[in-house]
C-alpha cells in the first residue's frame, strides 16, 4: 500500500539547516500501531499523518507522533504538514491561510512569501515551577542557582518547562543529566537566554526530551517551545515580539524562528521546504517476539 510521502525541512536558515519532519498523506486506514511503527522507524523528532478534516472549518486533520508518543500539538510538524499538504496540490478554503485540525483544536497557518507561520495555541499549563523542581532541573543542567534567572511551565501540548538562563553562552554550554530528573513530569524542558544588544538574533534556545527508550534527545528546532516561550516572556515583561530566535547551534543547525504579533494573536514561523518527495510502502507492523 503506497502512500504519498514528504520530508520537510522546517525553520532552517539554508538547505538542511532546520528540523526535518516526515509527513505521510492519505493516511486513512492506518492503525495507531502502524503510525507508531512508521514514526519510530523514521527516527525523527516527529512524524505526521494527514487525514480528512472532521469539521468544515479545517482543511485537513493531522496526527502528530514523537517516536512512540502521540502529541496534541507541535510546532515544526504543523508547518511541515502544511507545506506537504500544499506541495501535494491542495488549496486552502481561505486564501492565504491553511487551517489545521489537531489535538488542541484548529490551528491557522499563514502562507507568506517565503515562510509559513502558525498561530500559537494557548498554554494549557503556565506559572512558576515548584522550588524543588527548579532546583532539580538546575542541578541536572550542571548549573548554580544564580545562573537560572527564572523557570516556569510553558506547556502548550508537549509538556514544556522552560528555564531562563543568564546568557546564551550558558545555554550553549549545558550538558543535561537526565538521570538527575527523577520526576518524569519534567523531562520535556527548554533552556533560553536573551542575546545581548546588537546580536543577529534576540534569543538562543535549546529543547530536550526523553524518548520512548528513556534516553535524552535534543530537538534541533522547536516551534511549540518557541511559541510558548514567547508567550511567557511577553506576559512576564521580559521581551515582546517581533524578534527572531536561534536554535540548533550545538547540533550544527541554523534554526531561525520568526515571532510576530502579541497577546492572543502570536505568530511563529520560518522557512518550510520539501527536501524529500515520493511514496512510502506501508505494510503490516512487524511484531517483535
């Protein structure tokens, strides 16, 4: 059974400099286990499956998997899925805006000249993290308390916690020890720092999560974290859009995330370019014995 397949490079400042996402279209009839099997096989941070929308307001529905785990929302898979859907020859119901249906509801995606931008969904969990959790994360990052300026829940679906660090150099230098994060609730976390005046970008970010094997992974460029961090920094008075953030530096990527708007209308975008185009053969999942 052949299905249309696209691999899209998202948020890159140049070819192969962003975060790839695998997109399987015409995914009707695939079981949950088939989707998980394909997602694990791609070994990318996310893999998505395009399905017919269940509401007249949406152009398509997407299911988003991070290896074994299904997510209600994720940023770069949203832009990658929209780009793949457009590349397959579809046209949105409303000119200039694709409406995606996913686990958090309807997410609009604006079509720009060279970029796509998603409307940031609201936070499902916000506010400061408990003192003990902040200390646990600080120690797991190998930092001292004075190097962490703030810490908060910034969860818009994947479960993000964010720590604001003293400098971009500190962000780029951390080597997290997942074994020290004893509470699994805090194993999706990001670190961020404001860049000094005159720098090419306004923020430096890194995002970490534990995969289905329990190993720590770093995400190259993360739309959902950038969206929720932008909301956090704005409502806490630390920074307001518009700005461009940098992510992926340690992984030899050049992610550039453009944040615009304010308050209830925040848009997060970047380049989204098809890197691989073809079909994927989908059979029954292999059962390991």
